C-alpha cells in the first residue's frame, strides 16, 4: 500500500454538522446533539473516544472546514483569517440509526471558546467535527477512573462501555452536588463524588487524596484513566507509577486544562486532549 493510500485510510474527513437540540445536564454542563447528512459513515473506518470540533469564527454562520484531498490523502486548510477554532472533545453518544452525535460541554465561563459556542447554540447552528480517534483505558480486571467535571463525559462513556462484570472505582470531582449526573454502573464498579463546594477548580487536593486513599486489590491487573487539571493529573500519575508501581501502559493520564492559564494558550502550548 502506498503512502497516499495509508493517509486516506487513517485520516477522517471534517464533517459539517447541524445542531438538532440542546439539553442542560447540570448547572455546569450542556449537551449538544448534532446531526446531518455528513454524519453518515461516522464509524465506518475510524474508532476512538475523541473528536476534533471546529467552532465558527465570529461572523461566520458555519465553520470553514479543512478538506481531505482524495488524490494525496492530505488536508487543505483554510486561510488563517477564516480558519475555525479547533478543540478536542469526547463522543458522549453516537446513534447511527437516528443519525445523532452527542457532545457534552462544560460551561467554563465567558472566555472558553467552545463552551461559549455551546452555551449559545440553537437548533440549526453549525459545528464542524473530525474523527473519531484517540486512546482509552485498556481492558483489565480492575479499573480506576478519576477526573474533574471536564473528564465526566469521557468517564461516563467508558463506564457505559464496560462489561457488567467490571470491577473498580470511579472518582469524579465537581463543584457541588447539583453537578452530579446519573450513570448506569456495573454493580462492582463503585462511583464516588467529591465536592469542592466553592473552592477553585484545580486547587483542590480532594482528587489526589482520594486516589491515594484507595484500597486497590493486591495482585490484580489494574488499568487507570485519569484526566482533568494538568497539575492534579501529574500528581496522580506520579502516585500511581512511583508509589503504586503501575507500569506506564496501565496508566493513561491526560491534562485537559491548567489552572491560571487561558484555554487558548494551554491548547496551543500543550496540545491537550480536551477543551
């Protein structure tokens, strides 16, 4: 197989999708359901938990999307002045029969590009999507899933994909009890909510402390998936690898954002895996 053939096989097209509806999941999270003709074949050749979203620039009715050249297998990107703003999100739900794709957006405030778009999204609005792709936690006998509210869509999706015999512990830090969501869990997968109760996200040590205090069964094949604020994630990763002795292949740790750093700056500098 030639280079162009491999590129065509491994690169999904950008899709111009339409907002079908929105739903408020909690005070801090909004779901946007997308659809349209271009969603057809979304999982035909590509799988994974992540997608790139392309947010229209101010004054645009729809994003100007990169185009995949069928001859070279390469993307042709729009000029910088019209190029959409790109972020990475999790596929929360894909329904091929209904032709629907759900993305859950955390409401970061007025300065988050994608969250600001989601806050104002109405049926008929347009959003670009490319993917899916990316990694998720590997199959194991025992699971640790930990993160703040930015990780909740991914954690929920992982939990719903696990077999009914799955064992482990889920730790999710949110602001208050109002930010909880119901997720159907296997009976031996325990879910614990941690509440900041007004303390700034990223400064709380609750998530790290909770992971450190977990009783992990001895001599079990364990897999950990951790995401959220960069410093918190690094601390948990160090604990799991250095103190728990978990090998690198068993720990997937992703910094989604960094306290004190603007969303766009962190995205550009660190190429993180979420908005």
